[in-house]
C-alpha cells in the first residue's frame, strides 16, 4: 500500500441533500425507496469525486442515514428488545433507536446520544445486555462495497472496530465472555463475507485507542483482534486510529497481525516519539494522518514534508500512505460554494474537497527528491506567507493588551462572601429566586424577521422596532408569571456563538459551511481568522432596553470565551490559549459596558466548556483547563463586587471537573440537573461548593409540561441536598427550541 487515504467523507452532501431527504422521510413526504436512492446517489458522487482527485484508499461504509455507530450496533444485531419488538422495518428500527418512536400504543424513548470524542459530532450510544444474540445482520458493508465497485471505484470498507464499539456502548451488567465472543464472531463473519467479494483490505476504526486505557482494556483489545484476524485468508486489515496518539496501546497494536496501522500526526504529536522509541514492524504500512480533518486551513506543505521525512527514517517511503488525520466528516464540503467570501480569505481555506487535492499533491511532492523547488510547493509556501500579511491577521493593539495582562485582571475584587452580601442587598431577591437560562422560544416569526433583515426586505429600523416589541412582550410575560430575575429573550441571536462572532473582528463566516452535528442536524461554525477584538458594544442596547421596561433585574446575557472558541474553527498559528484570551478580552469589555449601563446581573454562558477536554486525563489541566478557566475569569471579572456574575453550563457530568468549576468563581452557577436527579448537588456539596447554584428543575429538551407537584417535589429534593439560602430555581437550559405553548405553563408551574 502507498499513496493517499481518506478516512471518511462528509455524507450529508454538498447542498445538505441528505438532511432534506431524511427530514422529508421523517415527515412522511418521501418513501424509503426514494430516500435510499438519494443516499446511493450521494455515495456514488463522493466516491467518484475521490477517485477523480486521485485518492488511493477510498472508504466505503462511512455513509449513514443517521450515524455509523448506530449502524454498527445494527450490524451486530445489538438491538434492545423494546425496539426489536416494535415490528418496524430495519430502517425504521434504526431511526427509532436514534430518535425515539411514538405511534399508537408504542412509545419508545431514543437511545442516548454522546459527543464523538473531542468533536462536536454526536453518536447514538448502543445499549448492550447479556440476553442479546449477536449475529451479522443486514449487508450494509458488503452492499456499499459492491455498489462502489459497480461504479468503478475499489474501496476500503470501514467498520467501527469492536474495541471502540464496546468502549462506547452502555453495557447493562458486566461484559461477559459470551458477549465478547458473540461480537468477535460477527466481525469474523463480516470478514468472511468481505473476503468472498474479494475486498482487498478492510479497515477497523479504533479511536478509543487514543484514550486512557488500563491493562484490562489492552487485554480486551488484543484478544478481540487475536480472534478476529485469525485465518482471514488474503484479506488485508488496517487498524485506523485518530484524535490523538495511541500511547500505551502502541505495543499491543504492533504485536497484532495488522497489515497497516493508521496514526494521527495532527492531534497525536506523541505518535512520532512512539515510532522513534519502539520502532515499526518490517513490511507494515503506515497510514500517516497529516491533512487535518478537523480544521479548515490549507495544509502547510513544508511542515507535512518535514514530518514525512522524519517518518521515513523509521518506515520505508514505499510503506507510507499520506492520509487525513480523521474523517472529513468534521469539515464542510467545499469552498466553491463560498461565493460571497472575498478570495483573499477563501484561498486560505481547504474544506473536504480541497483536502483531496492537498493529499495527492503532497504524495507527488513526497515522491520527488527536489520537492521544495516544485512550483506546487512554492505556491503553497507563498500562500501560507501571505496570510500573515493580511491586515486583520495581527493587531498590535490586541497583542499588546494580551501581553500586558496581570494577575489582577483575572480576579474579582473581593472574595465571594463579601460580594454576595453586597449583591443580596442590592438585588433584594426573595428566597429561592426564579430565573431562566436566557433564550425564549424562537418562533417562526422571529426566524422570519432575522431572514428578512438578512435579505434586506425590511430596514434596520423596522427590524429593531419589531424586535423591541418581542422584548416588551417577553418582559411582560415574565412579570405576569412572577419570575424574579428576567431575561430579554435572545431574539436577535440565531446562535449563541455565531451572533458574537458576527459582532467581533477576526471572524469569518461561511454561507454553506455546514458540518454534521448529529443525524440531520448541522452546525455552521465561524472561522477565527485574525486577532479578535470588539469594535463596539454588542448586546448593551438590547439589554438596556429590556431593563428600561421593568423594575425587576434583567440579566445581561453573553457567551463565554471558551464556548466561542470551541464552537469555531480556530486559527492554527496561535496557541488556543492565546486565542481564548483575545476573545475573553472582547467579552470583558462587553461585561464592563453592561455594568456601566446599570445592569446588575451578567450571565456568561460556558455551554461548551467540556467540549475540548484532552483525550487523556493527565493533559486535562495542563493543556486545557488551566487556560480555559483563566479565560472565563478574565472575561467575567472586570466588575465591582455589587455586580453579580452568573454562568450556565449544560451537561450533568460534572464531578470530575469540580475544582475547576469552583475556580471559575461565578457568583451563581446555573446548571443542568433535572435528568440526573440533582446528583450534581451531591458532588457540589462534597467539594464544598460555597456559591449560589441553580440546578435545572425541569428538562427543556422535551415538549412535556412538568406539573406543579412535580416541580415542588424537585425543589424539596434540592433543598434537602443543598443550603436553601444558596439555591435558585430555573429550567435546565435555554428555551429557544421550545414553543410558547409549553413554555408558559411550565414556567408558571415553576
Ligand atoms: N443563554 C443561552 C440560551 O438560553 C444558553 C444556551 C445553551 O446553554 N446552550 O439559549
Ligand atoms: Zn444549556
């Protein structure tokens, strides 16, 4: 094997065709056959594109109508009984596992969804139990392989590896040897089937190998593959890892009978050291992940070629394949669609399609001795150099400000006990004050209004007037319901990150830069291009207007620096910590302006704080949390003691970063808790959390209206678990995805 490899291609299609078709199918406007045909058309187009661009190892079975982990569960017949018994078609069984199913007397809750490692993609969590009969079900892997062959493209069928599959599954009870054997048996059977259609190589994706593993894990990994790879005939096997270095699993992986191993050299800097220290088995192919599958910048050929040269002293050049660092699922489809983006920016970007050309160019440069005098190389280096010359790239003022930060800038003036006394006096709130997380329902009317402004069918003044009316209504509604701390509703925001990005300099926006987040949902992350600064106040006019309508406190509502950074594509020439500090300074100025405008409570949301926790625990603090917490503190600390800082986070898994949450030093922590029975309050108490807490008393992710008694019960529980004098009462998260019809009664009951 040599040449180039693509670990996976965005499957939603360049115009999000798959999203549309799947949603039409869900709505009953498209039959399954037409949906399947749409899927087949997309696969074919993506394979042919890769072939035409000269990619050697093209993946099949990276496609899914919803999620590939879900497909793997289906392939193993790991279908919980309640879904298997619903009498649905195969496709609908999968969709029911993904999204739940409600019809007639059947009422099935969806399986859980979790973040796919350190990406913003979410997979469906398989649920396994001892009673399951694992057997090869369906023919997706072979069918897609033969479909590609019929289209003239030889592909590598990719399977979610059995080790990662087990690590990601929720296992009821313990993993028994019967389950292990059953699962390994299905993989063996799959290999036999693939051998019978003479697929040359099969790929096993094992990203779980880049996480912290213990001896039991390594034993599981080795024994699974010991069984699966035995007597596989002429079929070749590629072990593919990504999102980091394979650390302790290196030796085990090398000992096993794989023909090729894929390592990520973008996020897995440690992989090169492993190779140097432990060597590389003779004859084995290395698939070297060099083209970043998670970011949107053009590859710097000089860096990639230097790395390839370093690899060459351990692995013969003929055994090196140049690949993407991970699936291209995590970047948008093509820059061709960004017609409104000025060319001076666009040419620095490489989305999935452009990365294909980078791979083949790198491969041809790698084959040449004098590659650095090749025009393709020089052109690339000129481009990389030009980026630094763009005026937005570097703002001396921003750099100076970051460089001159002192410890003072990261601290509130007084300790919490003193602050809270002053705040209580100023705010004069009743015990168990009620509030919400910020957004109110984004009705079709709100969305149409923002669209009209974008299209220019209404003037800025008309837009402002209509938005003010919505704010007036929502303030009146909250007063009427009797909420203590009000919000303005966030109607001006399409998205909590995009909105701030649009009002800060240093950000670029795409028109069509969609990335799949889960199922049919996508996000369009902004791109951090240059130094970040705030040209002027962003939210102050809206919040001040809302505050002018009521005697009750209205919260200022901001997105925190870590969340803005984590939900954007960052630049690669600056460490993330420096980018975070730049954003933090911009938000800090907004916080200060809100205070100056008389706003007494400012909420700085860090919904995505956990998102980019490093894969290995030993790196959590040093490589991430240290600077992430400092960035939050920098953003939120310019205020006087009388001004209250609240923060909101929406995940309930908390206990492992409790010390860091304490270090954020927010006066009030509003946090998701309803789905986990307030267990978060137990960990807060164990860690002697001494500030105010608002554990969400009801789940906003469902249209269900919680009853009065139910909420009363919740409040009772939380009062038993935590000092009532420090408790707030609020929903779990923002209400923007809900309708008013369920929001109003829910808040009344609360
Ligand atoms: N303030 C935001 C809202 O209410 C927070 C959103 C979030 O937690 N993701 O929508
Ligand atoms: Zn939330």
